[in-house]
């Protein structure tokens, strides 16, 4: 099977925060894999920028170690490693000082015919100052800027940050990255809906009972404890990743896959979300915080121990019953659940269809379970469609619930690219479909802010749950009050 890959133009990618954790774990390995697959033009160059004083060779040594740490050894045996490292150079510069910026401007100007891309893999507080420096030194013209979450901590700060960046870069050259949107399975959700006559006629409240979206992590906050305690699960996961997944499930068919056509439909979903505030917060939201327990076969500390504090009101778990108030989804709840130190690492969307209206089978056939479509994002990306079939053998009809199971790794027998591999090259191609628009980000905060304020007003601590479980018991009650239950691991 031959893959069709859209070529990219020669580019100069400047990574700010190039010696940081995101660059080491994700960006450098992603760029190497694209180079290994022949998708980076020969002329392309990559410039690392951070405050640390390094020579070009020292930065290449840093990048080589990042490859050794995060790429299988079998992929590092050929000349491609040196070819990739040869693209790299380094400039020491600080967003709050002048040294280094003229040199960076000279290096970028030397590649005037390249697409200039600036990836801000830094703390959000530096987004504005870096953009201002890019403008001051003439680097913003025709350039594209990539910014990571968190984009603000509430609506007010998100608007201020967007305004700061927007003073230098117009909206059509700002790429707000959400790596969940780059996952193969997330894009396959659109293919399933819009390239198959089977699903879209059923994609409404007449046929779908409810939707569950789970993003569960077995790990704790660990080295991110300082950041996490200022954010919590609602800001860290729900406001961005989970609402984006909800939008892709719930949006109307766009007129095309043009970036703004897709994002217009996602925006409509965000604006249609039923408000949650102090009047209904207690019945449709649960927040929790993990205590010491067991994970991966060993004892693990609680959140407060990892934080090094005796008290914190930060939630490490959130469950929400969300509703989209429009004709397609009226009466269909979307149950969102995310947390740290849960029973397993899994991210999936489960679309639960309504039961058959009448059974023609007698009691000996057994119960008829509703159909389910399970879209697994991690750890093993794939799609399952659960159906009722006859159990093989004589002696009458006995029904059983089985999945049509497609694991991407098994079906296509190719390495599943990391989301960053796709997203970085989409920036070079100028394709904003998988990136968040300013009004999307702000609409998400408009829905999330009243929930955060209601939690603050209630002054109730997060509900404790034991590490290695599926969260506080109140989260089970949240869904079981409606006569439904959480589905674990696509079951």
C-alpha cells in the first residue's frame, strides 16, 4: 500500500526552549522520524534557541542524546542520524534581553526563500515577549508561530495572551497546538463519520444514548507537580484536549475539510454547551485528588506527598456530565472523565447506541447489549465496533456481544507516527485544520470559568480516591444516577 504524502516546502524551524523537556522528548524525535521517512526537504534547517550558552556542536550532542533516549536503537544505525544532526544549529538568546537576537535574525535571513516557523516550547509567560522580539528584529514577517497549552488560566488571561501574540502575528499565521488533534485515531473519527454511509445517518439523539470520553493516566504528577498545582485537571485536560474531542464527536458535517470550515463547526458545539455554574455544579461535576495507593505493582505516594505540601485544593480528577443543547444532541449526555493515578493509562471515546426497540428472541438467547463504537487514542490506537451475533453451535440461538476490532498497528503494519510529526509539518504546509482558533479557545474558557468559580465558591475539598482506582465513588454515582455505567478499556 503506497501512502500519499503532501510534500512540504523548504523551511527554517526555530525552536524556542530547545533544551527543554518538550523539545527533548517530543520535538527532536518527531523531526528525526520525519527526516528518516524522507519528508523533510534537503534544504530545511532547524535552529535551537534557549538561554543556555551552547555551541552548535554541543546542541547537536544534546539532540543526539535525545534520539538515543527516545528512538529505538535499530532506527539510529544509518547515516540518517548525521544528516539530521547536520540540519541543527543553535543560538543563545533570552526573551528579556537583546544578546543573540541579531545573530538569530541573520541566520533566518540567510534562508530567505524558506518558510519561517517559530515553535514556542516555553512557559506561556514568554509567548508574548518572544513574539515582540520576533517583531522587533523583523523575524515575524511571513513567519508562522506555534504556541503550546496552556493558553491562559482563565478567559481573561487567554484573551490577553491572544492579544499579545495577535499584535505581531495575524490569526492565519498563529498555530495553537493540541497534540491530541494530531493523533491518528482522532482524525479517523472524521473519516468514520464522513466517509462512511453507515454512521452519519445514526449520529444523532434518535440512535445514540450517550457518549463517554475518558483520558486516564496511571502516572502521578511527578516532576510537573509545581505547574500542576496551579492548573489542575480541569485546566490541564478538560478545557483543551477533552473539549476538542467532544467537538469532533458532536460537530455538524463541515462543508469541506478547509481549516475554517471545520473550526466553525467546532465553535458551534462549544457555544451550544449547557452552562454549568453554582446552580447545577454539584449534580453534574465531580473533582477528586489521589491519595497513596498502588500502581504498576508497587506502592505510590499521594498527590500531597508528591507536591511536598500538607494541603492543596487542586483536583487531579474531574468527571463532568456535559450536554450539547441543539437538535442533533438534545437529551444525549456526554460524560467526560480524566485523572492522574487511575487504574490504567487509556484515552478513548465510546459512542453508546440505543438498544433495539424490540427483541424477537426468547429468554434463552440471553440479553441484547446495545451497539458501541469505541475509538481508542492510546495506548493502542484503533477502533472497535461492538455487535450482537449468534454464538456458534447447535441447540438454538444464543446471542453474544463481540467487537469488530481494528488495531492500527496490526491492520497497517507500519509505525504509528507521533502526533507532533504530523502537526509540525502541517504548520509548514500552512494547514490549520488541526489547530485551535482564537475564538475556540476563548469559547472553551467561557464554559469552563463558571465551573471553576462554582468550585471556589463551594469551598469543598476535592474528594479523595486511592491511587490505582478509577477515581472517587462520586464519579460512579454521577453516571449511575442516569442508569448508566462507566465502561472500562472499551468493554
